[in-house]
C-alpha cells in the first residue's frame, strides 16, 4: 500500500480515530480491574468462597457464594426460604424455593447469567459476554457505563465510583420492572476486593440484602459445586391405591377446579392453574388452617405484583399425590369467588405440576396425575416444553410469527393474549380492527385491545379466525419480552395435554370426539 496516497492517508486517519474512540472504555475497564484485583482471581484455581448472611423476602438466612475466574458460580441462600442458583459455564440452573430443580431457560436464564456476571466480577473479563460503552457522568461525579448482555435485549447502566474505580450500582429494566444492585463496603482477600454489602431490589417488591463477612479459598469438592443437581424432589409420594383421575369440575369461567386436602382438611375448591408459579392458599383458608404465615413476597399477576406472605403446611394431597411440608403463597382470592361461582380456597400451580405428569382435558373436563418415574412415555408423541418464571412454555405460530408462549390453564376459556413487547415489536395492531378491552387477574387490570388473528397453530392443530387480546400496557405478567403471549384454555380444547415438567416435554393428544 502506498502510505502517501490520499486513500491511504484517509484509511490511516480512520484507523487512528477508531483506536482513539475505543481507548477510553478500555482505560476505564483497566482501572476497574486493577482497583478490584480481579486479575488475581485466575491464580486461585479452586475458586473463591464468600460467606455471610442474607435477608430475603423478610426472612434471615446464611449466604455462600463460590466463584472462579471462568465465570462459574454457585450461590446458596439457606433459611426459612432456601434457594440455590448456579452456572457451570453452559447451563444456568436453580434449586428453587419450593424444592424444584431445573435448568433455566428464556428470561430466567438471561437474568441468572447477568446476576452471575455482576456477583462474581466476571463482567470485568475482556471476554465477558457483555457489551460495554461509556455513558458520561453520573451522580457525585461517578463514571456511567452502558451494558448489554450479548445476544440479548437485556441492558442497563453501571455507576462506577471514580475515586475508587469500583462499581457501586447496576440498574436495568426488564418485563416492566426495574432492578438494581447496590454495593457498599469492602472485604479484602489476597489483593482482591469484594463488596461487603450487596443490596438487590426490584420495583415489583422482591429484595435480597447480602452481607459478606469472609472471603477465602474455596475448599476441595468431591463434585463440582457448579454442576446441576436435577434429581426429583424427595418430598413427594404417590399412593398407588388411589386412582390417577381426580375430582374436577369446570367453573362458569372455564377454569378447572379441584379438591385439595391441606393437612388432611378439605378447605374447598382450588383452581388448577399451569400459569401459577406456585401453589397458593387463600387468606381465609390459611386462617382456617391456623398455619403460621411468614415472609413477604410479591406475587406477579396480569395486573402487576401484589404483596403476599408464605406458609409451610404439614402436607398437601391431590388425588394420589402428597407433598410433604409444601411452601405455599398466601393471597386474598375473594375477588375470584363471584366469577368462579363458589369460594376459592387456593390455586394448584407449579409446586404440584413440577412433581407429576399431568394429563389435562379442559373440555370434558378431566385431570389425571401420574408419577413421572413410573409413567409410560412411549404412549404419546412428545414436544419440547420449557419453564420460564415457573410457567410452562410451548411453541406456537400465528400469522407467520413463531415463538414461545406461556401455556396457562388458569386463563380459563381465553384463547390467546399477546404480550405488550410482542405487540409493539411485531406491529400487531397496524391495519387490524380492534376494540378497547382489558386483561385482569392478580394485581388488577391492564389496558389492551381485542381483535382477530387469521390463524393460530399449536400442537399441529390450526384454528382459524381466533379471538385475541393485544396487551398495550407493559405491566405485570404480560410485559415479558421472552414469550410472545399467553395461551388459555380456549385454544387447547381439541387436546388432552400431557405435561411432564421434570423431563421438559408435553404431548398434545387429540381428544376422542366420538
């Protein structure tokens, strides 16, 4: 190349300009790495162990975080509410608060990956899956950075203290909720500096406050602490003398109602709801049971979060299935009594469905519950089932758009409700005749439009001219960007659904119409 040619001079100037533009973020990150001592982590091949205490959902617990320089981590919160989150370099997984273990998918996976980057400091690595850029000055003269998780829309800001070059706050918004991590204090170990206090908050009311008391080398483990533990819950038993088919009736709304025994007591009818992220108990039923309530946790519904408490009863029995010491969310379900036609004692949701194979016919109606370890899986053709936010997700298609949908038997006779991010991104209201309506449920109401989809296909069955609602308010459960919408009972009438959460599969069995 002739370096004295005009083209060469222009090219050289462009490359020099690009290098100069890139230097500031590189210099800032170099200062951040040096201030934290992050490069020293690589010399601790067994990893680092941080121990302390945590306050989660109004309860106190012990805290343990094991991490290494590759971004692997395992976080254990042990108390009245216990949770383990971990990442082995490929799989993010959880041992959830109800004792359910699973590989994380969709939005659960993305937020777990980001949490791991933040908590372990892996975000500082040059090869971290995070796109960073400068964002000017922040509060008290801090340096602001913008971040975006690679191959994701998950983005936000980092506030870095210029006097220490250590981050003091992360903020991001997803699914209509704002989340933050605030750091304070210092725990030092071998030239590395870790935050002594971590305060994680979200606008929907969930909080986690961590106090780190000690940092040390991680001990030698017989098995990797980062590898998934996916064994079925040990708290469930199946009575072979009790039929798999359980008592069920259909409410005027199309919801399926079942009788559940809590501590041997028949408290009334429960909604059988694959859209519920936990088993729930009505406040009146909890009071009649006399069970001690504890903690404070937000329950996310269509209208947004609502405050609730927790209860751990002695046992819960539905047909042949008994769960020992189940964790249940306590909420006020009085608003459901009138539309359901009777008092509602609670909801059977993820806490039960994770432990069984459930065959659900919403038309007949009929429900049968089986032991996943004994179920003959050769009888049906399986499709992929994912779990996001403790709700089953299946693939569907409408008007040329394919993607994942929440499968919600708790939506009664509803067909499909499109989530606000999908409505906006796919421009689903453009050129479509719609009328004003609203989506309602736990947390209140949200604004929506009602119209017709040319078709919707699920389980190989296509329905034409499908009535649908289009969420136009990014609030509550319909604000998630990770699924296109919510499929209700009205679209699954042609099938008996066979749902096997533990093996991540579902079968759409055509109902006998004779």
